[in-house]
C-alpha cells in the first residue's frame, strides 16, 4: 500500500515504522525533531508509525514523556489512524491505561506484547488481551518470545483472534513456517512482518504489513522493497533485498536501537544518543553497522 492506497479500514496494514525517538545531548526528548521525523517517514512512502515500541525506548520514558510522544505522533501524522502506539507494560491494568490514552489521543490501533514480567500461561495471556481490548481500539499482538519468554504460537494466536481480541500479529520469531500455520488456523488474522531481515520471506508467505525498523534510516528504499515484495515482483524485490540485507539484519540484534540510530546519523538524519542502560556502540559492532550503512548509501539507497 502506497500512501495513496493506504487501507483506512485496516490502518495497521502497510509500512508502520517503529519509530526511534530523537534525544538531545542531555537525553531529554526532542519532540519537534520527532514530529519532523514522523512527517518525513510518511512523505517518503511509509503508511504510519508505531511510537513507544522498543525502538522508541519506551521502557526509559516517564509517563508524561510516553503520553506526549503519542500525542505528537498523532498530530504530525495528520491522521491518527496512521498511529499505532505500543502499549506494553508489566501489568494488564497499565497496558489498558496506555490503550485508553492512545484512544483519547486519536490513534487508530495499538500494539501489545503479552504479559512479560513472568512466563505467563495461556489463560493469563488471553485475559491480558481481553482487558486491553476494552479500550475500544483494534489490538495488534506482538510475538517476541526471544525477549519476553512468552510465545504466541499459531494456535494461541488463533484463539486470541477467535476471542475477538486481536486483529493482526507482528511476528518477530524469524520462523517463516509459522506464517503458513497462522493462515491455516486463523485465515482472517493479518500477518505483519516483525523483523526486517525476513521481510521478503514473510511477504511471499502472505504478510499484509510491516512493523519496520530500518525505514527510520532509509524510508524511500525500504518502501520500494516492501511494495515490490508484497506485490510478488520478485525481479525487483530480490536484488533490493540482497543489497540491503547486511543492514536489515541489525534490526534483529540486541543492539538494534543503537544500530538504527547510528545508521540514521550516517544517512544525515537525527538518530542521536540512547538512554541508559543502553550504551553507544563501539568497536566491531559500531564498525559493522557503519560498514553496512555506508554500503547502502553508496548503492543509492535513501
């Protein structure tokens, strides 16, 4: 979906960029720079934004900062339906409050991790999603068992969808086989690409959206790649994907926030510092990100 064919009835479809959050040197939030970033992404072919995801360092924000980020995103996007805030929290009540805040701000949907303070069982997961659904916004599940230790298996996703509690899933495991099982068990559940370095594989498997990291640095090229992939134009998508893959795989590494912010800085956009406990990249990791980013720029990506 290009900006002109963006799906207003299912606004979580298309390229929803998990936005980085620009910080000043004193680590305060630069809301003006964030608004400019949101506008730049949409102007360059992205369909919407996901504030307060892990890339947005939501765990380090105060309540006031986290709420303001959503408000700024909605205003800058020009249409609140283009905004899908992350509402993850340790408790279901807190996630529900963030979903309520997103609704009040005018957002179109929310992105929700399962309970992640402990290894929640199926009953707890289903109750968690049921509670947040009460806020009235469509809920997109986020499956990241690598970090949360709670796996939203295809069977559990099908139950959550049957319950009426989720409309889509951001699938981050990298296990492409799951796409086909999800389609079999819950054919009406929208599959969203959750990791940049399996974009082509999940697009071929039927994904209808991408909760994306690297468009923060290269929005226009990433938009071209996504549209070619989901339209089945492998002759266009495959060489682009191969060209970008050394960069895209940083989205799945522990240092993904710092990596994408560094790529933004190198590409001439404000990435900036990160808040503790994250630290700036150094040594071989910094060199690897820099090399992949400079390669992308040299090959004309932007």
